[in-house]
C-alpha cells in the first residue's frame, strides 16, 4: 500500500433527466476506478481480499474490483436533482437517508391521467380542465398537508406477493390484493408558479393505453372514486362565479370519463371489476401515533426498463394535445411519499385529471442543489482535474461532520 489517504463517505450528485439512478452509479464507477483519488481505496481493498480465507477468495475470483458505490434513494429517469451516493464504508450509512425528509419541485399538468401518473406513461383517460383556476388549486392543496394517507401508484416498485406492481400493470393483470393507502407526512406544500392554458409547453404523452392494460388501469384508478373531492361540475360552476367562492369538499367525487366516452363532459365513472366495490373509507388525517414506515427505495416513478405490450400502443390525436393549465409546486415530504400520486390526486381534487410532467429533488437531508454542495454530472466528463477536487472536498466535509457528531455524543 502507498500509505496515501483513503477517501470514503457520502456526497451528492446532481442527476440529469433521462438516466436511471443505477446509470449514475455505473458512471461514477467508470470514472472513479482509474482515478488517482481512489487508487488508495482500491489498493486497500485488494490487500484486504488477499488476506481473506481460500474459500472467500474462490468466491471472489470472478468478481471485478470496483470502487464500492451505492445510492440512498432512487430517482427515476424523468426526475432530476439530488441523488445521495456513498463510497466505500459510506455505503453502510446510506440507510440513514431512506427515512429522511426530502424537498421536491414538480409540475402538474391538468386534463389527462396516465397509468404511471406521469408523462412517461400511457394516457388512460382525459377530462375537462378549462374550469381550473389557481385559487381552486390553492384550496385543494389544503387536504394534502400534514399527516395523510396516500395510495401508491399502480406503476411502482412496491411488491405484492413477491411481484412488483408495475409488472402486474404491464402484463395487464390486476394485483391479487388491493393496494393499501400508507401514512405519509407533508410539512410544506406551496404553489411556485401558475401557468394559464396556452402559456406553457408541457404536453401529454402521445400514447394511449389499450386492451387489457387499459382495462386494468381503469379498474385500479376507479378504486379512488369514493374519496370526497370536488366534482368537475361543481368546480366549473365555482369558476364561473368567483374564484373566492367556497367549494364543498364533502361532495362525492365523480370520476373523469374514460377514453372513448361519447361525452367527455358527462363525468361517467368507469365500472369496477365484477363483485368489487370501491373503498368507502374517506381520506383522513393520521393520528400522531401513526408512523410512516421508511421505504427501502425512494420511488417517484417507475425506473424499470420499458417493456413492450402485446397490444400496440395507440397514438393520441394531435388535436387532443392540451390547452390546459399547469402548476409548479414545491413540497417537503416524509419517506415513502409519491409525488406522482399527489399529481394524480390533485387532478381529481379540482374535478379533472392530472399527471406529473416534471420533477426535481432539490434537497435530501442536508444535501441541497447548488454547485458548492453537489457534484454536477457534467463534471465527470470534464475529467478528474475537474471532479476530483470537488469529490475530495465533499468527502472531507463528510468526514469532519461525522467526527463532530461522534465527539458530541461522547460529551
């Protein structure tokens, strides 16, 4: 060994759009493996493996020696922002970041909803959105603050009977048990920007769900129908009067019409599966004793690879591209919160449909977006002379923080 300092710990990367969290880890390894900064770590790991027993060495014989890297909470390809990464022994501390609070900025586009609740999915149904105003959205957000129960998206990595929900959805199969609501907490939820129809470039997807895939999505989406949220008829009437007029939140919600409905404004609810009934429990606050179980991975959207459906996807008519309003929202939430579900539920809360069009994770624990606080992804391609000093500084700061925390515990 050279005796040089071994750098390990936690830092954050600014993940760009279009790559998975796993892609980021592989890219980091690609640049870290041949670097000068991490050669001492690799030498120490090589020496440690040499000291292992013969049985352990045989087991590792086919394993390539890479810098050990992991992440502390998945961001799907659509999302950008803070991705916490651990190097070496830092990977053992990543669990601490699964249960921490996170801050997001998202854009919700009204007028359509997809099977995945975001713009990467396929359109399942549409609804009128001309009646939606900023004041209406402001009022609707009130029911999503504090401790609430939230139903995860049908396209998520949650496992039911050993199988991920998105696998059921892509096979056109309804999960064997009902997707249960989970307790989450929202400590901050505010509008950052309001976009009137025709003033933005956010678009719906160009593909529609079809066949069994669409049927299953409609069945699962229909199970939220009993939640007491404003109907589109009442919302439209409210918009015609005054934005300040009180809108009853106790009125039974009417589900937006499914695709292909002869009258999109009739708000006919799609039928549930034979013998099934929509849940009668209303959205409710969770008591102070109700605790959210930390998710093992942060799922804002399915980051699984695209799979082809047996039924060729249909393209939505170009005339149906939206002249709908959109809203940018910031939120600080607990572990296990699905931003896509908020977008979906908010659409219903204003008597329409909604989907997540953009997502940025601006903060996770103490890591916030900013050139001095996270590693920019483009720095990796610029070479070690650019990213090396930054990563070294981040890991040194982490080490000092840990030492300070350890010292405080001893005192």
